[in-house]
C-alpha cells in the first residue's frame, strides 16, 4: 500500500478490493412509523449499478433500432408507391409507342397507295419522311449562289 501526497498531506492509497469492502446502510421508514435498516455490501451495490446501466444502454439501443425500423418501413412503402407509379407510366408509354408504330405502318401503306395511284416509281421499301427518293451514287443538287449566272435565263 503506497502513500500519495494530496494538498500537502499524506493520504494512504487503497486498492480496489479494499475500497469495495464495507457496506452501505439504508434506513427506511414504514407507514406505521417503524424504522428498517438494510445493509448492502459495496460490491453488491456496484454490480447492481453496472447491471442497471447495461439495461438502460440495451433499452436505448432497442428503442433506436425500433425507430430505425419504422423509418425503413415508411421508406419502403414510399418506394413501392413510386415503383407502381413508374410501372403504370411505362405501360402507358409502351401503349403509345405501339399506337405510333401502327400509325407509321398506316402512313407507309398510304404512301404506297399514293405512289400507285399517281403512277410514280413504286419502290419495294418506300422512303418515308425525305420527300424524294435518291438512287445510290446520285448526288444532291447544288444550291445556286447569288453571283452564279450559269444556266440563268
């Protein structure tokens, strides 16, 4: 057992086991006015305090995980609603795409019928959207410039 200096005086150091030796006396008064004494060993008091602190920490962790679980459930419900919304939007766009494909086919048939009626060159695959059909190797006509007089009337 060592000696330490504290505020100019010598105080003997106690080891942990000697510090935990001893007892705490609790006085309790009943309703009838009688006094009860309860002696608790310091070790028992320390162990019960540590157990109490661990129970509080465990309860806090449980409550936090429950709260986190509720947040996750709410987020999952939101994502499921958003997924259903996007799925219905995608289905609507797929229907619109199929209607557009049918419209393009109808326009191709109409173009083919117009070519037959007007007596134009009937092609196996009509060119839709260009207005003119060019044969391979044929160049586009060049634009005239303001200063060009060639072929001018």
